[in-house]
């Protein structure tokens, strides 16, 4: 079954309009969902909408309410909510361009693939893609869809373009809120050398297919076993490593050296060499000072 377009319209760059279709670039197929089941009957649980002291209510009697304070609500009719929705527009106008690394990672929410709507749109589509790539810029605009306006970015991706929905400023918590209390100190040079060695040793290409959600995999295995057991109880014997009962004080230097794999010998030699160079530089008088000393003694 062909994927359904999330949005169809035109991307406008000044006086140029490019007909496009936008498709979701992600899916939630990995998640395992459950329903609550009444064990004696084996039937799924249904939920009724009830009011405390009243009981079940008719759906026509239900309104949406915005809580102003505890137990105090402003009630809104559905047609009132519909009246303030943004009219869906079929044009995404690129109103600004920024450096590719200017948008903090906290603002990115969800990606979409952008494709030319027809053969006639391919040339203009390619021009926009290559212009963004050459200038190393990202286009910004606001996409009106399903009654809401979303802040979006547009950037090249391989042969195509990727649109990413961005969070608005009031949806993002400032990092300083959490990081302000951290000390403004630099890491120890020797420890930094060892940590850098570990990072370089483990550096490689990103291969997302090598990573799996082990919890989801285990759930699928359990479900498969339960299916084969035909209602019988499945008991899993799981052997876990005993937790370390050592103290909370960690010898960071020893741990880093052990992680490097060679006992940290190469990094230790490097650190010793650097320390020796620094001490030699401090102990050796400069040429100008030595010359001045000889002149005074003469």
C-alpha cells in the first residue's frame, strides 16, 4: 500500500513555486502495544465516561474545558475551537535562511521527506536542493496543516529534501536551567588524554541497524513463547550479574586506564612526556635572560 502524503502543496522561494508532496520519514512499528483484558472472560476492557456522583454521561453533554485554577474551568464549544483554527494553506513560503548548524538539536521534533509532485517540478526542486547545499543553509517557514501552524526547516538530504518540524521557543527548556549549577572548571589533562584515547578507539561509522531495543525484542520473544505454550504459564529464568557492592568512590584514572585496554601505558607515557616538556620549559632560562646574566657578571 502506497504511503499517504502528510501534506500536498507548494514550496515558494520568492517568485518561484515548486509543487511538492510531504511524507513521514519515521514510523512507530517497533513499539509493542497492549490492551487490558478481563481474565475470567478473556474480553477486552472498555472505558465509560462517567462523572463522580452522576455516573455515565451522554457524549453530547461533554465539552472541553481549560483549567484556570483548581476546579475552575473555562468551557469551550467545539465550533468555537474550530473557528480559531488556522486555515490550511497550500503554500510553504521560505521566509528566512540560517546556517546549517545554527538550530539547536533541542528544537528538532520530527522529519518528513519532501518530493516533487510531478515531472515538471523536478528542475526547480533540484535547483532549490543544490542551492541549499552550496550555501550550506537551512530554509525556515511555517507550514499550515490540520488547523495548526508548524515551524519547519528545509534542508538537502542525498538526492532529495528533508523537512523537519521544529519546536517553538516556549516549548524548549533553556539548558542553563539545568547546567547553571555545574562548576566552570576544566578537566584534568591526564584524564582528558585517556578519555580521548577511548573515544578515538571506539570511533566508527554510524550504523543504526546494529542497534536494537532489547526490551521490545524480549517482549516479542515472550509473546512467541506464550503463543506456543497455548495458555500455560511461561517462567523465565534470568541470570543477572550480581551488582557491585564496592564503595561509591571511583578511581577515575584506574577506570580510564583499564578501558583503554593497554593499562593506559601509551597515554601515561604521553602524559609523562608532556609533563616533562612543561617542567623543562619552566626550568630552562630564556636566551634573553641568560645573555643579560652574562653581561652583568662581566
